[in-house]
């Protein structure tokens, strides 16, 4: 599996980061909105349901995420 990921990376495929990031509709698709556990987490990504990928800086699959409101 790691070899496969390495080969994809060598060919320009990158994983879209979601950890502790605000929602960016260019890269993320919000599939659910839940109450944020704290005020500073409003508008932030709380969970990633499906990883997204870019190929040479173009999105080939948006990351599906859960956002706090």
C-alpha cells in the first residue's frame, strides 16, 4: 500500500489536508454540519469521511468532511 501511495505521489497526486483546517469549498465538500464543541471550532472541519486528492494542483476528488456550526 505504501509503495502505491509513493508512486502516486511521484506522479503528482497529493492528499487534500483536512486536519484542523477551515472549510474551503474549492477542496472540501461538507456532507454534514454538526454543533461545534467550542466557539473556535465553528466553521472548522471536525471529521473527514472520505479523503480527497489533487493531481498537479487540480482537484480529482473533493474531501468529504463534517463541519462545526
